[in-house]
């Protein structure tokens, strides 16, 4: 055999092994299996093998995720002991009572404890959010724990690093966790002053080659910050100047919430589990709870009236908690559903849920970008929202810049704000965290902000307009949608 023939045989043997793994070893959606097999049959084998390196899921990492999931469940044992009392304590909360089936689902499937008497503030502009973040960081007394997908090497991130270094010198515990893919542009010395001052950093799934990471899937996409167990932030904002509207896409619409109260314990628990995994540490959530005193988890003396659950999903969870959360909230809607998402590439259950809601008379509105940041996903998004227009779903495109918010508001009573998009990547592949807030005042504020954007910053994509799109657009939508389930 020639060298070329040996190389071709090697490629095909690898392809056969991967197909066997896809079918028998790693459970996937049927559409994904068909597409991988079609790719190996129709495309050059070398091309598909390279593509699999970037987008396929390997068995070794799957075992690692199962181990992480088991460790996380052990780590939340202390909180699970409290959940019945916590849920009982919330029976006087009218909205929580009306959506008790949502709360119970998230409690039983994701250990998402329910806390009441939280004060929750909503942000949809970066300047206001980061002003609040820096204020809370400066007021920290015991610890600052940060977990963000993306850190840019720019003035906003540098300012943050200096603030953390200052607090570390004051004796405040600093722990910072970021994703290797999202922080690939950072030089090694970026957090040197922070670490030299006593702070610690950890990287989620670092690559052997610092600026080259082959694993696009399974990234830690979470964005959360907890301070002293009393204050926390959760949302879609990363750390970079584009989140202040200073990037190439212009004005930036995003969403985050500031929670003050016992709801922070859910976010702190999430951070500790991820920190232990990335830093090979052994922190315990009960140690941080005990610092706060006996009444901390009960929230008896909390500063507000909102009930909060922190929901996390990822390849380490047994179910798909984020998708279940969205599905259940959609199914509970009686009057209105408002969704903001930069990427709308859901699977059939979510599509069917929205279609059924609209055909049942529920006012379903979805806001997506007008300017794409990822053309492939943008075309797929247009295809999916287009399929809902005939059902009466109304679709709006945000014009001034880019919409990166991931929000869901049901009947102006319960809302979700977090890192999870309405796409399969957020449902199954990446690590995500949402805050579910049962509070009429906050949900009404978010609904009002949504409508203000509709009136001032959006254009509606009508069924007539969608039907008139060019053949080229139709082709790109179909190709993009075809390969969205391939992961």
C-alpha cells in the first residue's frame, strides 16, 4: 500500500469509530445522528474529522461531566435538607402559589431552592449595571466571587481587575472564574496584581495551547457575581466594552438582575460547585451559610418581596433543566409571553409550546437582533421565528445595535433572566444559569421595558415581509437550520 492509501484507510477507520461512538456510546438526538452520518457519507472525511474535533463531544469529557454532576449533588446536600422548610415558608406568596408547579419542577429536578423576601433590581443597560457592580464590589466586606464566560482585554476588564486587587489588599476573599475560550485574549499577567494581592483565579477547561482551544462546545457560559452572601448579580452581560455599547455592533441591549437577600445562596452554591471543579478546591457551601447566621436561608428578614430560584443546566445535569424551565413557564402562560434572545434555535418541544400558546390566544412576542454577530446562527434564527409567524407569534428585530438579553416574562408575573439563550447549545451543551423571579413588580417593569424597545427601537417582521424574502435568504435559512442539531 502507498502512503496515501494508508492515510486514507486511517481516516476511514477513525470515521467508523466516530460513527459507532455517535450511535452507541454518546446518546444524541436522532436528527444529530442522521446529520453526522450524512456528513461522513457526503463530505470529505478529513473535513468532517476536523469538524468533529471542534464540535463533537468526546466520551472522556462526558465521564468527567457525570463525575462533576455527582459531586455537585453531594455539595448541595446541605441545601436540600432545607428545601421543604423553604417551600413551606413561601406559601403566603400569591404569585409563587399560582406558579407552584414551576417552582416544584425546578426544585425537584435541579435542586433550585426557593427563597422569598428578596429585593430584585433589573438592568438592561451596561452603564447602569457596571456602575452598580463596582459600587457593590467597593462595599464588600468578606468575599467577592465572580464567574463569567468572557473577559476582554480592554479598559473595562482592567478596571475590574484593579478593583479586585484593591479589595484583596483589604483582606476580602477574591475568587474569579472564567472560561478558557471566552478569556483566550487575556495575557497571562492580566490578573497578576489581583493574585499578588491575595486573590485567586481559575480557568474553566483550559487548553494546552493558550490561544487555541479546539473545544467550542461545553463552555462555561454563566455570568454571575456574589458578594458577602447578601448581594448577587445574574444575567447576560460579560466583561467587555461592547457590553457598554462601545463595540462594533453599536448600542447593546442586554439584561441582568441584582438580587439582595437569601436568593444569593443559590448563586453562591453554583459558584462553589464550579470553582471546586475548575480550581480542584474543596469549598463547602455550608461554611458560607453559617457565616450569615441562622435565619439566612429562611429569608425571614429579607429586604424585599420577590421569590427567587437559581436554575443551572449543562452537560453535567441528568435532565435539561434550562429547557424544562422555559417549557414549563411557557405552558403556564394565560395572557402573554415575552422573549428576548440573540439566538433563537430551539428544538421541537419549545417551538410547539410557543405555537400552541399563540394559537390558544396567548400574546406571544419574540425580540431578536437585526444585526447578526454570527451569520450562520442568524439565518437559522430567522428560519425558526419565521415558522411561528403563521401561528400568530409576533417577532420584532432590535435595530439600533445588538440584543444579547436572554429573558422570558410570563403574564407580567414571573420572569427569567440569565445566560441561557433559546437554543439547543444552551439547552444541552453549555453550562448556563438563570434566575427565575416570582414578582409582579419586577415582571411588569421588564414587560414595560420590552414594549418600550418594541415602540422605539424595533421593526416587526410580519408574515408578508417574511414571505417576500429572496431565494438566497431562503437557501441560507434552510442550510443553517439543517445543521443546527449537529452537536
